[in-house]
């Protein structure tokens, strides 16, 4: 029995306003904007509460579903129950400055420790110079100096006196010492005077001078060791004086931090270092730099600073950190460098924390796509998760990009939960290709794309109210809320579901608010919502308009009336960014005697995808099993999407392809005022397809442009009826019986609509009534078989 | 010389081959700048050194390496010329930086004799222990904090008052103390002098300490104190000891005190 068109009531499921008992959404209270995501929420709660290695979370959902908001809300709530984690700082390692030491402190103590150290150094900068200014030090130092000077001068004077006895004077020359004979007035005798002396006198003088020179020489050789000794004594004195000044101040700190062994150890090192470098604490007058003398590179007190990298002093809960730019350095931390005298230098004060440091003891949220886009960030993060410690390593150095000296800061133990969020595709790809992924991300929080409409309408309206309030939009009228809910169903392509894609809904409300303002409405009305929907389509549908124009002008050939053998209107969906629309395509088939093969021209020309090819193979299997169970399948058919120059993929045209092959085979013309979509299985049952609304609307628009005849319509799978959320103009045309939607369950039902003939059922012998579609198909196949047999027979006779 | 309105003041700094000429020039330049005076340098080539270098067996022991080296006139001349070049450069810098009128005279002879002879024509004479390198100083932790005091010999004369003013100029840039050696003449009120000096010293933010010079011992009596307290410069008015006495005093102070001596006319 021929199928009747669907009732208009099945083409669109309106939102019943009686279920929305408010006049505007202003009356509704705020709710969590996330609805119907129980599975994801439970997964996240499980993930953030469970201990153990690798229980990190991957939240899967397409962008715009509000997963970050949800995760953040849940995690912040959970963080409120967790203690505030420790402060962390880096201090100088006095024995090995390239390996700074980390110190853990209770929350808030980091800043205090930093200030204490700063104060200590300020105190020492006063106390140490004061100690060295004191009379006691001064007189002791001068005594040592004087002792040293006297020791040398006495030795020289002794020699001078001895020389004087022989009328020889020890005099200083610009570069040393020399002995010279003098007259009675103690003036050096000049060469003429010397020549006047007797030879014996001259010789005597020369011998005396030679002896004195030897003695002077050996005396001068002793001076360096005497000076060294004095220097040692002075250093010893400096040390004792410095110790007296330092001990008092440092002991106070040692008492304050008595319970922290690592700070005690550090303070002992500071004490030793201050004493070793006591000269740094003595202010020096400005000096002119001599040639090749380098200026002081940096503040000598910098090495006593505390680099507080994590300060939780003001925090009341565990941290929740979202790193928007998760590159390697922003995650793991980095060591900065400073250009100095043409080279790059660094020290522990230039260690900068990463998101991991800030999130330590709490939660870190990262966008998986952004993370994977950053070179080495993913590898670095995995390494941290495996080792459970943050080890700041210079990426440039490990890649040998620079050869500057860098640091190896002591690693900081890490305890935190990592929540990655991203597309499902990323999750599945990581699962597939990264062997460590499953080990490190054991909890998947899968966000649903849609929620059940029947049970969540009221909640959904609450969500609309909350968004409107948060985004400072006008409240929605009851009808506007209903229209948004209907559009939400359309967004998911299912009359029984609502979209959870918050961004789309938020955008719709924002745009509707704009139109409401333009239209002078206090609240967003249903017409404003519709205007927003229509205007968005208008902004995006240039290509659709061009395509439809080509069909209307006959450039792309689509018939919307009449009957043709081996030709049918198939339907496909084009997705262009945020906008998708239906496009009718002419599918043609030719048949001839052959060996049971259906030639898919799309596949042969490499324009057909795998799923499409699968659909075509199913057709040949169905035709053979239905019509050629007892005889050879002597058919060859060719299928083609006419005027299609791009890739054809999917099996939603397999029902149309089946009908067009059978039409060609039986030479029965098909209605061109009907377009069809649906896939078919080997048993001839019609299966659901996607984009049913867009496809129907696509053919409707073409027919409407050419003029609705009242006979036009679309055949869809019966299982797709529940997805129908058609445009109002389509529904109105259906109500006016100008356009029909047929829902079919079998190929036969579709054939009856397309051919206006009975499909025909097989009798107990498998024979079909002759004047039915199936009968004509079977008869034609039989003819092909018989002709083939004759050919084979005459061929054999010729051979014999 | 004293008529400053007509003739420009002159400051003479006497140098030889040994002193820290830069420090002496700095002091002299600073004083010249404050007094708008011309700065003259007198470089004395020690005649004894040239006599020594002329002797056929002249040798020297190198101060740094303790090695024996031949000494001759050429080497001595080279040494002197090299030092002169440095002094000229330093004077040129002073001229450029402070826009002072500078001059350099080179003589060969005895340092003190030549310096004191030149002193007759200048307002201030700056000299230092001749024929010896500056005393070696060990590096102590607080060396820069120990600014040695400025010593002034004061007898209440107008020249002594000028000396006090100059001491003030020197102290202005140093946070040092002023040690005043009071040379009491008959009929002088010691307390009055001290009060006067203290008031002046307060004007240039310095604290004055007083030492009375016993007349019978003269300068040798105060040298003990100078050595004990240290000295950055000693200021004496030239009238305190003319001719032979001045030479004796200058030799004593400059040798014993180990600091520059400023003679004020």
C-alpha cells in the first residue's frame, strides 16, 4: 500500500509554552549553566578526589560546550575543601652556585623569610662596617700594618746604616734600590770625583757595594713572604671581627626558624659566606676603573636574596590555575639570562616559576590543543607527571641552541591534579598514538553534546535566564525562550534533544538582544530570536544562494517535475563553517547485461569515499540476493552523481541509488518532483541518515523557487522522523499540502512513491507479479540471463 | 703675591720620581679651583740619581723581582721622561676638566732645596717626602673608612688664619677630623684661640682637636702625635720657619709624617 505523506505535526516539535510558566526569564533563578552533564561531572569529581598516580583528567567535548566553566566550577569548589599548599623559594647554593637550593615553607612564611633575609643583610651592612670602624679593630689593623712596615724598613735601615759606615748610601731609584758612594755632605759622588779616587779606593768601594747589593737582594726576597704573613694576620683579624658582628644577627634568625632544618643549614652557609666576603659589606669610595679592570658585575648582596617563586600568603584555598599559553617555559618555569659584557649570565634570582609551581598542591587546567601546539610542552609535562617533581631545565640548552651558562635548580616535589580539556578527536588520537597517555590520564570526563529535551526544558529555560543575566542581556519572554529551545533542538538536529553547545546559545541570545534593542523591545521577543537566526543565515548563505541560483538557471540540472527512467534527485549536506544546507544532486544509472557488477563511477574516478563505495556494494548484493537467487546475476550497472566534481562520501544516497538502478533495469520512469535520502541495508530496509532537516529544506527551497506544484516532496527514512525540526515555511507548505514528506521503512515503499506502481511481493516460489516494479526488474534480469546463456552456448558450439 | 685682586694666586706642587703624583695633583687642583689660582708643577730630577747612574759600576736591585740590573744615565733619563709624560697628561686632564691654568717646570737638583726655592714665589706649596716611594699599605677591611685627619699648625697669625681657611676647603670634601697644633706665643689666650678655631671648624662640619706645641722641642715634639693619629695632610704657614729652619721643618714633617706638606704663604 502506497505510503501517505507525514502529518505536518511530525515535521516540527514546538516547545509547549505551558511548560514554561513564566512571563520573562527575569522571574527565574540562576542555575549552574551546565545541565545534563551528569556523567562528565561525576567523572571530574571522581578524578579530582581519587588519589594515586596517573589519575589526571581529560575532559572531552567540542569547543564551546562550556567544559572549562564546568571544570573550573567543580575544581574551585573542591579546592575550597583542600588545605593551602606550601610556599616555595630558591636560595643560593654557596658551595655550588649553579645548583640553587629550594626551600619549602608553610603558606605565608615564604614572604616573611624573604623579608627576614633582606633585613638581615641590611643589618649586617650596618653592623659589619661599624665593627670595622671601631677603635679596637682600627688600632689592631694599624698595629699589624705598622709591624709589617717596620719590619721591612728596619731591615732596610739596618743595611743603610751599615752602608753608611763605609760612606755608601742606599738610595731608591724609580724601579728599585741602589748603593752609591757619598761625600762628607752625603751627596752622591759624581763620576769625575770617582775617577779622581785611587784605584784601591775605587776597588774597595766597588767590593763593598757588591757585598751590600747581595745582602739587599736576599733581604728583598724575604719581603713577599713577610707581606703574605701580615696579610694572613689581617684576614684573621677581619674574620674574627666579622664573626662578632654576624653571629648576633644570624642567631636571631636561627632561633626563629629553629624547626626548619633546611633553613638552619642555609643560615649556617650564609654566615660562613658573609664572613668570607666581609669586604663586600664595607662601603668603598668610588674608584676610577683602571685599564682592563671589569666593573662589578652585580650586587654582591644578591646572593643572600630569597627568590620566592610560590607565595600562598593571601590564599584561603588550594590553587586552581588555568594557563592560557601553555608553552614549555610557562609550564615548567624558566631561568632568565642577563646580557653582561657581551655574554649571558644568570643566577638563582632569575629563576621564574611556571604554572606547575603555582598549581602545586592544587589543580592545573590546560587546553589540550594549545598544549600540543607548543613545542616540547607535552613531553615536558609528561616528564613532570611521571617524575612527580618540577625540574627546571633550559630548553635552549638541552636543544644546544645556546651555550650560555645555565642553572640546575633543585627539583621541587609536585603533587597536583591536572585537568586537560579538548576535542574528542584529540583524546582518541592521544589514546591511540601516545603509549604514556593512558597511564597519565586515567579519568575521561566525556561531555554530552545534547540533553534530553522532554525532561530538561524547564532547567534549560533557567539556563537561558542565567546566561542573559550574566551577559547583561535583556530577559527573554516566554515565547522567546520557547523559540530558543526549539532552535536548540534544531542545532543538534533532533526534535527530542537540546544542544549543550553553550557558545551557540550564548551567541544567539547576544544577537537576539541586539535585535531587541534595534526593535525597541524591553525583553527579547520570539521575533527577535527569529531575526537573529535569520540574519545569521543571511550573513552566511552566499554560497547556498549561488548554488540554488545555478539550479534555477538550469546550469546545474535538477528536475522538479515529470518522470524519467534511470534518474533521481538525491540529497546531500554541505557544511561551510558554522552553516550547513542541503543540496539536491542528480543521480543517474545505466544498466546492461553483464557479470553482476555495479560500477560506481565516483569510485572509479577516485571521487568516491570508502563509505560511499560500501553503500554501492550493498546495492549489488541486495539486487542479486532478491532477484537472482536461482539464476546467474547477469547485470552490469553504472552509477554517477551528475555534475559532481568533488568528493562524494557517505551512504545516505544508497536508497536513491538503489531506486535509480532498478528504474533503469525495469525501464520504469521515476518521479522527478520527489527527492530522496536514506541508506539501505542488504535486506532492503531503509536506515537513518544525518542532516535530514537541511536536506528536506534544500529540496524545498529549489522547488519553491521553481514553483511549488503540490506534488513535490522528499522521501526520508522513517527512523529520521524524530529528528525533524523543519523550518516554518516548510511546515506551512506541508500543512497546505504543497509539499510532502514521506517516511519509508523499505525500498519497496520508496519505489511505490517514486513510480506510482505497486512494488510487488514475491510469492512462495519467489516469483513477483508481472506488472509490478519488482516483477519488471526480475523479468529483465531473466532476459539478460537468457541472452547470456545463448551467447555462451553459441560460443561453445563455435569452439567445438 | 698677597694682592689677590691684582695678581692671580699660584699653587705649586713639587714632584719627584717617587710620589703618588696623582694624589698630590688632585689636592693641588682642588685647592687651585677653590681659590681660582693657577696650578704650577715643579718636577725635580734628583741629582743624586744621575750621579749614581753615571758611575761605571752602578747597579740597582729591582724592587719587584729582587734582581740585579745595570743602571746608566740613559735608563735614568728614560725613567724620568716616562714619569714626566704621565705628569703632563695628568696636568692636561686637570686643565681640561677644571679649566685651570697649569704649567710645568723641570729642574735637576735636590727636591727640598728646589721646592723651597720656588716657594718664595707662590702662595701655596705642596710637597711630599722626597726620594721615597709612598709607604706600602696593607688591605684592611675598613681602609676606606679611615680617613686620616688633617693637621694644622696654628699660631694666630694672618697666615695661620689663611691656613685654617685652606684646611676648611680640604675638609669640605672629606669627613675627616681637624687636628690643630697650637703654637702658643707669649700673651696669647689659648682658650680664645680654641674657641675661634672650633667655630670655624663647625662651619665646615669638622671636629677640631688641639695639641699644644712645646716651644723648646718645636716640631719634633708633635711628630709623636702625628704618627699615632695618622695624617692625610699637614698645613703649615711658611712664616713659621724661614730659610734653613723651614727646610729642616719641611724635611722633618714630610719624612716623618709620611704625608703631603702644604706650606701656606
